[in-house]
């Protein structure tokens, strides 16, 4: 993969196709490969850009926190590196939080905005769910997420926990080889658990709830009715807070609907972009 040297980090990215640029931003614990169904679909009409967030996949990490604004700056700097003035932005989960920050702080870089399975601010219920999950993936007692040593996180448990929140039981059962391949690929990254923990801390601090009115880009908000991590009501808050927005609910869509319901997911985005 090509490398963009962006200040303190080297960001690995990949482009395919030609046409208007469309940037896909990955969610918590995922690298660019999570967008494979979209890369194959959108390359026919767009210049597709995917990348690994700092510390994830093949991108290098950095000292200090991985806040959502910092990761949004990485995405903007990548577009600058590629000589792209403006792009459609698609973000899922944490990637959707990064996309919100881009639309708020770098509006000149955002053409159309697609926010999937994401929220302006984690609900109390989701925060508690994340903390409960950490109890299961950390070797020892969890008192405070900010004090967790990443070396105490048990990688395979952490990965399986993310998969269980992202996909339905049926999908996981029918795609065991796909999941095993992901597990094998991610396990080669020695700093995975450290990056995951930094991302979780960034996600927990994310709050654009009072800034949504600043988003002027035409926006598509997408949610799955079976999302176990970010419920549809959170997406409705985004929809109500962004003036020029459309809300689409994918029936039986999970947090990972871009994989599990890829055809419907892709068609909804394409319809939005082609108008």
C-alpha cells in the first residue's frame, strides 16, 4: 500500500477506480479491509479511497491519545496529500464520528456526507455496554477505562467481542472463514490492543451533539434496525440535528450492515450520491 507521511504518522492508503473521489473511514478496531464490499462496488463510478487509521492496520501509531478530532485531521491531511480538494465522505461507527468532525471543522473538504451506524454522542447505555465488554477482555479487574494497561487486554477476546457487537449470530455462523481470516490478519499487529484502547477512549469522549447545526453538507444518515451497539434512536438524533439530511433505516441491519447487508447498503448510498 502507498504511504502518506502526515506529520508524526505514516498513513497507509489505497485507491481504486476513477471519477469523483469518495473516502471511506473505518470504525473501531477495523482497518481499510472492512470496506472491501464497497471498494468493489463503487470503483465502477468513483475514485474510491480507503486507509488505515493511525495505529491500525499498516499505519504507524503515535504517542498520546487518538481523539476523534486528531483522526479527522489525519483524513483531511490524506486528501491534501492526494491533491483532492473535496470528496464524498462515508464513515461507519467511529468512522462516522470522524466524518462528523470533518464536516464541522473542514466543511470545504466535504461534498456529500454519509454517516452510518454512528452517533453524535455515546448514550449512557452504550457506554455501560462497552465497559461491561472490557471486563471480559481485560486480564484482571477494570476500575477505570483510562487506567487500563493495553497489555492486559486479551487480543482474541477483544476481537471476538467486537465481532459479536458488529454482526448477527447468523452472519458469524455462516462466515466463519471470513472471521478467522480477519482474526489472523489483525493478530499480526503487535500494537492492536493499544490502538483499540486509544480508539475506545476517543469514542467515549466524542460529542458533537451541540455542533450538528454546523454541518451544512447534504447528509445521508443510515442505521440498522438490529444494531446492538448504536441504536437507531441515536441516528435519529443526527438526522434531526443536521438540517439538510435524509434518514434511511436498513431493516434487520446490524452494526456491520456494510458487510452483512452490503447490496442494500451500497445501493442506498449510490442512489443518494447520484441525485
